[in-house]
């Protein structure tokens, strides 16, 4: 007796259909034959499934059981096949109607008691269910909001194996779950922090506004306690709100990484990721035998904050250079090659020296020039060139620190950022590869970043004085383009170029004097 159950799995962020075949035949009672390239988690499912079936008051067959996971040439991993395997075994005993199984995609992890636990990767599977030929899906209750975000899919959440079997047999009514996507999206788009809480640092706030308006990467340099982390955590609050398309794209990655809480279902805010500087290469970039998304992909459409930048593993930072440019990361392994999206805004922070107080008027620096040079040089020139804005964040004077006056609200700053972004969207409407000024390629500069003779002379003087690289030159033009957009000016003026030059702190030769 054989039964077939439809399920699905995710490779990278792309789903594919899995057909689970359960066969019960005469022979010695055994449940050891599982084929179709299962990994350890899938192989271990046989013990969970057998115990869950018995504890759900169903009879476990005392015959030979063979489970096949097709297609057989793709590695199967994870615990989401527990429920379809259990249903396949019970269907092979004619405990439930086999023909009804063809209507559903089925996923879920079983506990020993037969209860269902949530699994990863539900959203990308739900989004592609119709392409796979299904309009109904049975999943654990913990994943119901995540799957119900997809409007054209009937989502049937169940709590246990017994409830699932009763539902398939028509003995239990389970209504398909629906959510108000607009209401859920609005609820999840609220931030708990605001720029009005930041005392002082008006120069840094201005630079961050420019950074957000053009999508530019930014590096903050300053002593401990100056507020670099506080500023960084509030950057998502002034970025344009996620569109529904961006939210679904971001949620897919978070779903695969297992970062979606049951009550949420969708990522409504721009991600803010802040990995510790001890993070491994694979943790930052992504990887593993069967690659999983790393921090740079989880931060897609949001902010990746690297605090204490010089302390990060140099190899990991260097590998980041290409994803920063391309907006995607490709991970190659013997078994497969996968590409994950990684279009993020890089925000980094560092101390000016080892002790942290070089140039600080309130503390004496104990570092030698050689120590300072070695510390700063831990960040390679090519990586620095990919960061458009470098700014100094000084210590906050006591008067500003104790002031009761609140700063400007994030909502006000966001209005100006949105207006600047709207200008960019209109300017680049005929080029789908460009979304903001930070994405401008070298060939686009002559078209979109033309400057007058006065600005050209100013830029020439800055390059000769500070020894700027060719890439730094293009970064200055991009930032000047953004400043002009914030000023609602179609032309880049000399004052815009002058301000952009000031945002290349680490390029200046007087840094170590």
C-alpha cells in the first residue's frame, strides 16, 4: 500500500516541491528505509513520527515502511517533513482518504506528543504555492500569520497531528486563516526609538540625513560614549517606509533564517542588524554546507551596523566588498551555488585610536602615532572607498547633555528624506537598476552628476590636497548629488560639493597630525 503527500522545501530563498511517498509492505517490522538524500534532521524524524502517531491514538503499522522523498537528487534538510511523513504512513493504512491529499501542501514539525511546532521558510513556500500548483496549505498554527500574508492561498493552521487527520477526514472543521495585510503591516511598521531623544550632535545628524536620503554607506568616528550606537539605531526611523513588495522580499529571508515570531507574520520595519565583531565569515556573509543567509542578507532593505569596525575579522570585511557593490552575495559550495539578496545600507562606527580619545578635548590620548596608524589601517583602503560618508562624532558637552530641549523628530527628518528620494525616483525612472544616488555607476556620473567650473576647481583642489582616490572622487559626486536633492536643487552647486568633501574624514592627510 502506497500513499503520496505533497510538501515543499526551500533552497536558498527559492521553494521547490517535494513529493513524499510512503509505502507499507510485508516484511520484518522496520522503519529504517528512508531514501531521497535526507539529512540528519530528516532521518531522525522517524523516531518523532512513530512516537507522535502512537501518542495521537493511531495505530503504527507493524510492517516494513519505506519513505521516499522526491526528487531524489536534491538534499532534504530540516524538520518540516515530520507531518507529511506521518500523514503518508497513516494514509497508506487507509486511515484517511488519499485523494484529498492531492489538494494540499503540508508542512510541520511534530513533537513526541503529536503537537505541531512552527518551521522555517513558510513564506517563500506560500508565495510560490500557486506556481507549484496548489491553493491550499496545511501548516502549524505558529506559522499561520506568516502564510496568510499571501492573499490567494487558503491557509489551514492545525495544532496537532490528530487535528490534522480529523480535518482531512472531515471530522473537524478548520476555517482557513486570513489576516488584514494592511492592518498587520501598519502595526509592524512602528518604531520604539526616535531621533528626538538624541542630544546635540547636529553635525552628525545632518550627515546621517544625507546618508539616508541617498542610501549612502556611512562611517562614524568618535570617542566612547559620544552616541555613535544611539545614532545608528535610529537611522531606520528616517529611511522611507518599506513598500509591501520590499516587506515580502525581506520577510522571505527572515523566514528562511527562522526569525519571524508567530504573532508577527511580516517584517514591517526596515531591518537593523548589529552583529558582534567576533562574528565568523559565514555568520556575516552567509554559508554552511548548504548555505544559509548571513547578516548582510538578513539586513536586506535595511541597515547593517558594524560597531568597532577595526575589530572585525579582516577576511570577513574584505569579502563584504563585492556584496556592497552588487547588492547580492553568491555562495558556492560543492553541493550547490546560491545567491542571496544583500542590498543594505552599511553603517559603521569606530574609535579614532586604540584608547579611543585621540582628538578628544576632554581626555588625553595615550596612543603613539604608530599605534594610531596601525589601528586605522586595519580597515583597508578599498573598503573605505566603498563607504561614501566618513564623519567625526565628538564628545557631547555637558550643557547639551543636560539640556531638556528635545531634538527634531524622526518623522520630520523622514519627510525631507522622502522628498529627496522622490526626486531620485523621478530622475531614474527609465533605469530600473537605479533606485537612489548611492547606486549610481561610474558611467552614470557624467549624465546625472554634472558640475560647473567652480565646483570642478574645488574638487580638483581637494583631490590634490587630500590625495583622494578615483573611487573617492565618484563618492563625493554622489553625495553632492544627494545634498542638492535635499536642497531641492536640480543642479549641483559648489556648496554641495564643499559639504560632500567634508564627509571624507579618513581620506584627509591631516588625520594623524
